[in-house]
């Protein structure tokens, strides 16, 4: 009912991006630009998206500069690593895949998101 007002999305599709209390602050459902867009505040959403993209660019540049300095100095530098996944070779396909390494559900249960970076 009223599908034409909801971009012809199914009810399931409409609820997939609904915020859920207790999730990590890095959960994409907390993206401020997404929330603004869903509330029809297009200009603000676009400005917020630009801000987030610039923040991501600066973060990447900072990581790249740290890696370059470490290479020049000969000091070890840990590359970016996801919090909840690690790259492992799939035993069947022999291809690298991101495999869940644990920790998310424990953090969610404790509501301890101290390991999460500030991405928004």
C-alpha cells in the first residue's frame, strides 16, 4: 500500500536501514547523511555526505603518511586492519576472504564500543 510514495521498495527493503539501538557507532545505519536523506533534507544530506567523504580522505592520507614515515625510518607500521574481520585464505577456493574473527557480539553485549574509530 502506498508503494509509489516509498520508491516502490518492499516493506522489507524499507526497514533494512532502520536504526537499531545498541549497535556499534560505526554501523552504517547511523550515517548522518543517510538519516538526513531519509527525512527528505536533501541539501543538508549532500553537505553531510561531502563532510564525511573529506573526513575519510584525511584519514586515508594520515595512514599513508604514517606508512611512508615508517618506511623511511625503518620502523614497523601496522596497516589498517578491520576490527571484526581478518583476511584468510578460503580453504576451498584458495582465495583471500574476510572472515569474522569475533568480538562484535561481545562488545554489543557489554555495550563497549571503545575500539571503534570515530568515522562519522
